[in-house]
C-alpha cells in the first residue's frame, strides 16, 4: 500500500525530505467519522483532507486494486514507511522538482511519447495510424471521361457492329432504340454529378424520364439467360420514354433540332446561373455534353432515319457557343448610358433611383441610377451627335414651350436587325466637345417587332381570331446605344423590354425582361415537366386536428375566446386567478 506522508513545511533550499513515523492505519469509516461536517464532500464521497493531515483509505478496494497486482519491489524501492512504491510513481531525472518541500513526480517525456496513461496505472491504447489518401491515379480521377476536347470513340469491331445492328434495327420503334442508346452511352462515359444533371434535364425536355422502371419484375441470372442482348439492354435502361404518361407513341414527334433549340435558348438559362464573367467557359461546358451525346448517336448509327436532324442539332450546339455568352453580357450592359439618361429625365424605371454618395465616400461612383445633372448632359450630347434635324428641332420647340411628354409606354418583344457603330464624325464630336468628356460615343441599334412563342393565350371570339390571323405590319425601331453595348449584341438577338414613345419623335427602352438567342424556341414538353397522371379517386380530406378546430372556432366567434383567454392568462400570472373565471 501507498501512504501519503506528512512533509516538513519548514524544509526549503533543496533540503532533503525528513522521514516521519507512519501514523497508525485506521479504517476508512473511522476517518470519516472524525471529520467535521464541513469537511465532508457532497454526495457522500471520500472525505477531503488538508495538506497537514495524513489520511489513508485502506478500505477502498477500487483504489488499491491496481497496486496490489504489482510486485512489492525491492527494499530500495520502498518509501519511508517501508511500503513499496508503485512503479509508475518512480522519480525521473528530468521531471523531479521541489516546490515548498513537496516533491512532484511526473512521467518522463519518453513515456509520454510512448502514449502511456497517467491514470493510476491503467494502460493506454495505441494511437491508430492515419490511412494515407490514395493518389488520384488510383482513385480513377485522372482516367479519361469521354468529354475531352479531341476524344473520339474507338472503331467498332465486327462483333460489336453485329450486336449494334440488332440493337438499332430501324424496324424497332425509335423509343426503344433511344432507350438502349442512352443506357450504353452512360456506361461508356464518366458522368459526374454536374454532367449527369445537365444530361438528365436535356432528356426530360425531350420526353425521356430518368429513373428505374417500375413494375418490371427486376432481373436475375435465370431471366437474363433466356433474353437476347437487345432485351437485356432494354430492361436495364434507366432512361425511358413514358408512353403511358403522354398518351402513346403516336403523339410524339422526333425533333432533335427543336429540342436542342428549346434547351439552350429557353431551358438552360432558367435552370443554371451563367455568369457574364465566365460565360464562354460555362456555356461550352454545357454544350459539350449534348454535342458528345449527338456524336455518339451518329457514330453508332442509332437512328439513321433521323440522321439529318442529329446534324442540325449539333449545329445548334455550335451556335449556342457563340450566342449564349453574348446574351449574358448584353443583359448585364443593357440599356446603356443614353437610355438610362432618358429614363431618368422622362419618368422611366430609373427615374428618382439615383442615390447620392455618402459623406465618407464623396468621390465614389454611385451604381444606383444616374444623377439629373449627368442625365441631362448625356441626353443633350447624344441627341446632338446622333439625332436627326427633325427630331432635334421638335425637341427645341417643345422644350422652350415646356410641353415635352411621353406619349406611350408599352412592352415590346424585339429582334435586332442591324448594328451601326459610331462613325468617325461622331467619335470626333465626342473627343472635341468639352461637355462630352467621360461619355462613350453613341451608335445605333435597329430592331423589328417579334412574336414570341411564350406570349399568353388570348381568349378571342371567332371574328376576333379571324382578324387576328391577318398579317400585321412589322414595326421598325431605332435606338441610340453606346458602342461598348453594341459589341455584346448580334443580328438576330431577341429581347423583351419596355419602350417609351416621346412627343418629339424619339424612342427609348429601359426595363429589360430578357435577352434571348436568335434560335429562341419553345416546345410543349416544357409544360409537362413534373406533371403526374391524376389519381382516379381523390384522396379523402385529412381530419382536422384539435388545434385547427380550436383556432377556427376562435376565428368564427370574432376573437372573443382569444380575448378571454388572454385576460385570464394575465390574471394567472399576477397571482389573481379566480376559479370562477375558469
């Protein structure tokens, strides 16, 4: 056993420890009885002792169990009382220190590095070695994905060609052929989460659902042994045409080009954020996936009866690489400085939106609106540089008479027909005129009215529909736009905006609702995405909960019950609750 010895507090300056006679061993119950109440720990645990007291707990088997299992040691290892010391309390040359005559022992650095425990002789577990991360080459991260810039599929062997002749026989319905082709394409490409999401969205727009087939019975070895390769591939397909959902195969029209146009011009900008900063990179990452799939269909001759459509759809991918980034940039630059100035002066969407810079940043450029002073300067310089003599004369006359006004404000869908940058005369005017300092030279943008496919349905009578069917005259528009804005535009670009007709013959636009590619289109499949077949019988209504019923009763009574409950609750909080009120 180990005894806690009473140390001589007067010993200092490296004096050696004096041996004292060991007090008699007493039972732990007697020690507890001798202690006053204020020395008893809470919860009835072991008594607390002061540094000058000597207490030995000989009756605690849990405390002494780890020591009794050890060897008593040699006489040299015994302490002053003659009892052997436990090996884990042996002094160490590096860790022995004297503090007020009391020697403190700790485990050396070697033992600590070995991971030995300090807890009463309990052995410590070894540290688990961290598993090293496998290199990318072993994890398959550097393997070809099939989407590299110059990746091509390997030539088919005669055996593979024979199998694919059976799989893609033109006599097989197109819906089955495309299901098998998609299944085999996904098995030969490394589709990560981003690529798979884009690919599935493209297929869903084309009427192809993604997910396991339901109620197919599954596949096992016995079932597949009696099937041909085409049947097995068809059963394993995870992308399929849900003919029951749309009402049969006869309602479908195979149109690769139309699906590609609708996806890149309408669906893709809605689903994914295409940054104007990295627009080219973001768009090419999306178009490369669809182009890769179309090349697979051509290489494996999946649909020879629709080969021309596949070529046309691949051309749409190339066109999207050029036009989609420009639409993103044009939407961020529109409407331009001159159009913003007109909107500020003549009560457009930017009127009154200018925010003056705070006192702590007087020289900072405000991004909200345009100040009236800058707006008038921008408008007058632009009108003098690009305005015709007739428009300029009408403006001067009406401005002198104070009768400038906006005649008409309407929403228009426009298609760009011509882009005319500033000529040399306009550029010299902006360079030499002192009031034009800091302003960009103005060009001209010509557009015509465009009938969008997304316009809402109009409920018309038979006579109105007959009159509506007559061709209407195409209206032509001309706007003054800065050259740096014209650089983001292209002929055929479509946009929806708010147009203002002014009394002196000038038009301007300010609020941009959307900018679209030249091949913008929409297909009916977009309206059916997420649609489900309605249930044959409607589900029964859920039973109202007690809380819902109570709230409806309170609302039906005009809130009287809620008022009473509030008053009673306040009485109860104040301690003035009356049983009669309840």
